């Protein structure tokens, strides 16, 4: 059976071969001005040390559980750079004691009740693609052990309401299986984070993930119609409504709660008809600033393109979407209802107003899947999907390769971007001696962009984690100082706590703690994530 890597991204049998990884390393090293390192071997499961399990799940509980090395190691970390480094080097000190696989709501309820009574940490695990320390065990605490609750068996679309265009979907379903089950109904959720293949609906809701829509429906929040959440204090079910003004939204309490208040067992999600019209164009700009001005004009024109991703020259080069001397704006529209020429025409006019160069004939509405993904947009998309496998290879080559993301209002953007880039570049230079910081916009709003930065540089052998920590701290401090958010869509987890705690209002934290005490009185759900008790 095809297996996922226990230490890194994706399938064991996918990603670049060792020779390919070395060739990529040599190319990148030449570009970044250093000598490529040797390729570290991948860890062997039988060679890793796992701490002896402190507990087992009682036989009286119906949910199957496992203590195999593969399951425990595979549920130890998420998929951030730190996680890949630790996994690659066989550091599985934080392995959960046991992994449970509930396949019904009843089994999940029983598990949570047992965890609460036995003072055992319950760590919900969707696809395990967290990049903020959201699925790993707490470093210490009063608990007696850790159960990773793998929700992968709660993977079905339970009901479809074609009239309202919504479906009730279980929280553990991975992206591709979710879309496969909606396809026969002619419907789609159309929420495609880069981690789509290995992340789940419940994980998206718990982390407020950002999908491929660059405008309008940016976060999963916009698609949630109602929720069913299992908490140690009982089950909460919210009412399905297209909108409601009845007080603060109960859905919004759980959306983004990162598994600290309860486990999303299923959700009614707003769906869409599958698009049949697509239009895409890539526009080049002499500078990133000119591209940003165009992106702002498009975002403020009320056109709502599905894609409006601005790549700086370095990012465009790395992804094969540009020559490395120009910024590239990828603009796309999609619809199940109408041709898109008018919208695209106006968006390209906005781009030209800011010096954008539009290839002849670009942006025509096409009624098939292929056409809209040709050229720069197609190259960017392929690189986008392969990037996580490539990142594993770069870690094996001893490099630092990580991203961070944020959002800021347009009035602050120019200064913000200059300061964040500068602080990150300086730290990178100081700890690695060379390297590059590139930027793209993943989402744009009428009042500001969501810039996403990629950092790459050569690390000292054995010092990858400390070096990255220094760079990340410099970047995060600049983000906070110049008015951004510590995360636009990657969530808070444990890794962003030092900055999130300063960003959120204190009284709000008090209210959130009170909610946590009401829903999880023994504090067993993800302690240390998002908030302390
Ligand atoms: C290569 C890569 C690309 C990524 N691209 C994107 C992107 O485009 N957009 C984006 O937003 N994020 C992205 N991420 C981050 C990550 O994929 C998201 O945070 C995603 O939403 C996590 O989903 P998951 O199912 O993997 O959750 P997990 O990683 O399993 O869990 C995330 C958090 O949610 C909790 N949780 C999981 N399931 C549930 C549930 N059913 N109920 C309650 N709590 C739960 C966990 O305890 C944990 O704290 C990316 C990550 C990687 C590695």
C-alpha cells in the first residue's frame, strides 16, 4: 500500500530522486552564492529511537488505536521546516504515546471523555500539515501522556442539499477525497490550499486556512454554514444559516480555535457549481511596487478575480513564471455561469494603468481546463504543487528553506515590506552568510495584501534549527512592529505564540480562556496551542 513519509511531506515514493535533488541543490547553490552540501540520507524507521509509551487506550473504548513506530513517528510533527529537520535527523522525542483512529462521533466522544478523566492530552490530527507546531505534543505539563487523535476515518460527505448548494461533510476528509465525493453532484468546495492533498476539512476550519481564491472567499471561514463540534463538555451544533445577526457567531468561536476548544466532527459547507469558464493572464512589471499598485487597483475595483498573485522577480524566477528581472502578476477568473472577458478586460486595464505589460491575446475566456493554465500561470502552478517535496530535498541538502506569511493594510504596505524584507535579509546574511528572501501576494483585499515570504539560504551543519529561529524572530518582530499580523492563514499553533500573545487584546484572551475552561475544563485539548489555560 502507498504510504506517506513519516518524517516529511507527502508520499514515500514521490518527489525528486536523489540525483534530481543534487542537481537542484547545485543550481540553487550557484544562484545563492554558496557550495551545495551533501545529501543527507532519509531516516530509516527501524533506526529511530522512540520513547517508551506511557499509556495505552483502554480496551473498553471502541476506537482502534496503534503504537507502531510508523504511526507514532508519523504523528509526532506537522510539516514546517523545523519539523522536517527534526524528522530527518531522527528526533522523535515528542512522539505521542498512542494514535487513535475513531471512525464515529460516538467513538470520538468516548475518547475525549477518557482523556479528560485520565489527564491525557488529546491532540486532534487531521492531515498533519500544520506548520506552526499545532499537532506536536506539549514539551511538558501535568498530563500523563498524549493521544494523537487521527480523524482520517471520518472522511465522508454525509448529506448534500442541492437546493441551497451545501453539504454536510466529516471533519477528517482529505481535500481530494472531499472533491471526489462532491463531483458526482456537480458541486465543489473549491478551497485549495497548497497542502490540499494532505490536509483535511476539519484542519482547515480549525486553522482558518486560506485557499486558492486570492480575493473574496479567501479563508475557509467564508464557506462554513454550520458546525458540529465534540468537546469534553458535550457536543455543540450550530444552526445552518446563510447569514445571521443573532449575537456573536458560535461558528466563529470554533473556526480558528486550533483544536483547543473541541474537535470539528462535521460541518455544513457552502458549495459552488463547478466552473466551466476560465480566463487567465500573466502580466509583467518592472518593479514589485508597480505590480502591487496594480494588484491594489484590481482588488479595489470589485472584480474579485479567483487569482491575483503577485510574484516578485526572485519568486517568479524560482517558480519558472518569469525571467528573474521582472515582477509577474497572475490574474485569473473562473465561473460556472458566464464568460469572463469583461472582468478580465477591466483587470488588465488596471494592470496596464500601472505599467503592466500584457501579452497579446492574454486573458481570453476558455471553456476547458487546460488553456487557462498554459504559460507562466501553468509553470507557477506546477512548481507550487511540487514545492513541498522540493523543500524536503533542500533540508536534506543542509539548507534553510521556509516561508512566513502575514497581511497588512495598503497604507502601510510599502514601508512594511521594505522593513520586513530588510530585517529578514539582514538576519539571513548574518547567520548564513548568503541566501535570498522573496515575496509574493497570496491574497489581496480592497484594504490590503497578504504578503508571503520565502527564505532560502545555506545552513551550518547541525545548526539549521538555531539559525532558522534567529531569522524567524527577526522577521516576526518586524511584522509586529510595522503593523502586520503574525499569521494570515498558517495559524498560531505553538510556534507563533510569542507574537500572537502580543498581538491579541488582553481582555479578549481572558474571554477566550473562559471559553476554554467551559468547554475543556481539564485542559486536555492541545495545551499550549493558541492560548494558555
Ligand atoms: C506545504 C504546505 C503548504 C501549505 N499551504 C497552505 C495554504 O495554502 N493555506 C493554508 O491556510 N495553510 C497552508 N498550510 C498549512 C496547513 O496545511 C493548514 O494549516 C491546514 O489547514 C492544516 O490542515 P490539517 O488537516 O493538515 O490539520 P493538522 O495539521 O492535522 O492540524 C492543524 C491544527 O488543527 C487541529 N485540528 C485538526 N483537525 C481538527 C478538527 N477536526 N477539529 C479541531 N481541531 C483540529 C490540530 O490539533 C492542529 O492544532 C500548508 C502547509 C504545508 C506543509
